[in-house]
């Protein structure tokens, strides 16, 4: 199917406010528990989300950690009920910060998923280069995606998400396959450390949402953990990134969002995706290297003779 065909195919869908099995794109303007209760048992193939981190962002009310975890457990319970036996849940989280001390949310959420009988398949590290700078600890430059399945018979498609080989010309040097290429011609497994730029001020996908998913992060999960036509849910939809990644690849997307302005943003971005006009960072694009690009801001302006030593003297010129 050509890109034009895909755009025409997607453009026939309308964004619905309520879930129904015959729909393709749903943005529910309300609490995710209310949405989940309308979804039949075992009907979702992938649930992927980045829940509020309970750090006082504008879209969340800061709670005691125990109460926060109880609220998360309510949502997780409904997600497990609605998840297909071959389905996956991916919870993308960072740290809860309490008076300068951090609590890794994946660590405290893991027992909840385990109590529901889910099995962790990977703990992916999402690494990015930009973010807030800390003064009394090292600046946080990663978050985690904890991936659980409901059974041992789960969907996993590696080929659509393979990345370029580092040494594509490498060959076996001994044994019966000596002289033959040792790399998979489709590319290598991306591993569990994902280097993907986060959505900051100069990112093509940036909206007014302070903690926005990059589309390419969710695309990798959609392509590897679902098949065409499957339902993908995001219970904390934000600006619609998960639904965008789903419909881009022929899946059905559904999400809930309680903040009115984000509901509007999500619908606007989804409509642009359906029309083929939404600008996103391509999945296959390498991470930008300012030195390789010759960016002048990588040249240290201070004077060595003044007694200050440039930090990057040994870097590649």
C-alpha cells in the first residue's frame, strides 16, 4: 500500500468520543476508569502509557506515594481485565521525588503488576540528552519502560523494529559458516537501551504539554507488540501520541484524557495524522550530533590562557 493509499484509508475514519468495537479512533474526554469499564474483557492487544509521575505537574494533584500507588493499581486492574491473553502492557515511568530523594516508580509499581500474574519481559531504558539540570545530584537523563505480558504466548514482531547493523560486513571467521556474513540482513535487535530524543522546545512535535511522548518511541512498541487491526490503548493519553502511532501503522487507537485542552490538542494532532499532515521525527533518523553537524556552539568560547580548561578538548573535531 502506498503512502497516498494509507492517507486515504486513514482519512475515512472519524474520531469518536466513546469506545465501540467497530470504531477505529477513540479519544474519551474523561477519566480512564470510566473508559475502561466500557471496554470488553480481553479485547486490547497493547496498553501503553506514561502515567502522571506524582511530582506536581499542572495536570496532576500531588498525592502521598501510597495513595498514588493505590490509584495506579485501580487502573492496572482494569487494564489487565481488558488485555488480550496474547497482549502486552508497557508502563513508561520516571522517578517520584520526595524532598530531594528519588523513588524509582518502576520499582514500586512492579509488585502491583506481579500480583496480577503478569510477567515482565523487559525493562527498557529510554535515554535522552536534554532535561532539567540538578544541583545536588546528577541530572536525570533516562526513564524506563516496563513491559509485561499476560501469558507466555504473546505477540512479538522483531523484524519491523530492527535497526542498522554496526558492522554489516562482519563474517564468521571459523566453523562451518566461515566466510559467510554473520549479521541479519534486516538489521539487529535494538536491545533494551533506546536512545531517542525527548520532546523539548526545538522538537518538531512539541506542543504546550510539558511531558510529551515522542511518536517514534511508541511506534517501536506498536510495531513489535501488535498486528494490524489490533486495539492499542493509552489510559493517560495526553496529546494523543499513542493513538497517532497506532493508526499510522494500521492499528486501532483509543485513549482517555481528563484535561480539556489536551483533549483538544490530541484530537487536532490525530486529525492531522489522519490527513497525512502531522509532522513528526522519523523513526529511522539518527540522533543529532552537533559536532558532526559542525554546530558553532560546540566550540568553547573561554580562553585557555585565563586558566580555564575546556571540558571538550579531547572530543572529536
